[in-house]
C-alpha cells in the first residue's frame, strides 16, 4: 500500500478518531502531509517483516501545545535533522519511519516526514492511539530503551537525551519546551528493523485508513447538555431519554451511563459532530453540539496488567470504575510472519541498537 494524496483524507480522519479527543490538530498535520506528498510523491507502507534487520527504524512525533502547533508554522526539515543525528549516534543508517503515536497529528506528521526523507512508513506505531505521555508506548512495555532520544526544531537546533528512563525522558522533554518555543520534534525508542514486530502496535496505518471510511456503531447519539467538569450528552432519536457522562483530560477517558462504564481508557473514545461527520477534540466540545460517541478498541497489549498499569484508568486518575470487557478488535491483515505478535523481545529488557550494526 502507498499513501498518496487520494488516500490521505481517509488516513487523516482515522488518525483523528484514534486521537481519542486529543493528539493535536490533525488539520494542520494533514496539510503538511498533503504538501509533502505533492512535493516528494507517495509514501510506501511496509510490514515489519520487510524491514532490514541491519537498519534502524526512526519513530517520529512532536511534543508540545496544540495551540502552538495551530499558530506556529513548522518547518519541513525536522526529519532530516533527526535522521542525521540518529545515524551519527548509532553509526548505522535509518531505513524506515515509524509513527510514535498514530492518533492525532503525529500520525499525519509521520507521513509528511517519511515523504520528506524518502523512506517507507512502517504499518505499526508506538501506541495504537494517542496518549498524553511519551513513555506510554508498547516499546516501553517491551523493554526497548527510550534513549538516546533526539529533539530538534525547524532550525536544526538539536538536543540529545541519554541514559534516562521513559518517565524521565517525558519530564525532560516537557521541561525543554519553553526553550523550543512550545513545540519540538522528537525521536525516541529507536529500534533495529528486527525489533519492530515484537515491540509495536501492528497494523496501525491500515487501521487508520479503515477507520477513516467506516466506524463502529455509536454508544450514544445526542446533544451536549453540559460541559462543566465533565461532558453530559442527552440522547436524541433512538437514544431519547438517555443521559451519558464523558470524562475528559487531554483525551476522552471514560463514558459512563447510570454509573455503568460504557468505555474506559485505554480503549479509544471518539466524538463526532453528527451534522458534519467531523471528529471533535475534547477542547472543541461546546453546549448544544450534536454528537455521536464511539468506542474503538486499542491494541490488546494495553489490557494486560502491565499495559493497564502504564495507561489504564488509574494512570488517568480514574478510581472505582470497572472497565467493560475489551471492545472486539477488527482483524488487521498484515504480511508479518506467524508468531510476530506482541510477545516480549527475546533479546531482553532495555535493549538498544548497537552502534555500527
């Protein structure tokens, strides 16, 4: 599969859905991806089994404020600066790009940056959705070292962070945002090609395309009746008489009706404007908006004990909520060989690629 200008709208809408109400402004990132595809041509999407084990895979994304991203025009050379510094650090070539998170703006930026550096995009990502913290990744669960990590801006000003945990990387990147003007390009959890299949959420790119054209049936369709503290949706039509409350932080994290959870993080909770079909971010919710709320399954790894500890309800301050059974996942067709699922890497915890491999 190639992502070209024709497929980009469906992919971008799927990324917006997987943002779970957050993940940054997809419209800005979609415009950047469109320009990159027009300038450099389609991006080839590859399966982990196709990756050269001797080459590096570069996860990419941005950290910072959605407001800054909406107001500040970024550059086009950030992926070049990231790639060059990574190759200098590791003494090996970068052979593919990976979205650090498929949800929200970073999914589209991965397409833009893969086009810019002329590399394929792996049909996988680090989260299977958007999460607020950099360490809330499948790579973290699978023991991939988060550092060396590279940060840069559009002018090539670059910082290397090394010898820290994923939690400390998150703290240091957030602390650097003031110096970088509120937004910074990042690459962390850098891997070899043969580590990707066991250390990422597989099939994320094709899944985003699929979600961009077809979504699960809504949990509720109605009108936003209250936005103070939490979001109250009054059912309309077939849902007349229902009252559903949605908890939101950076993303939507829980949907509750009569004290019964209908959807809880780590599953994706997406809200759509029923009049336009556009995906609504948490910060865009307003009184009177007609909406449909859908639940989309996350990668199954997030429902393991380790996954729930890192990115489950308690990680978002939700207590006393018993998550409903995991939403049934839509099968993802990949060309990966049997046995390359999300089992722990046999090479051990905290592995980082060797320099010169």
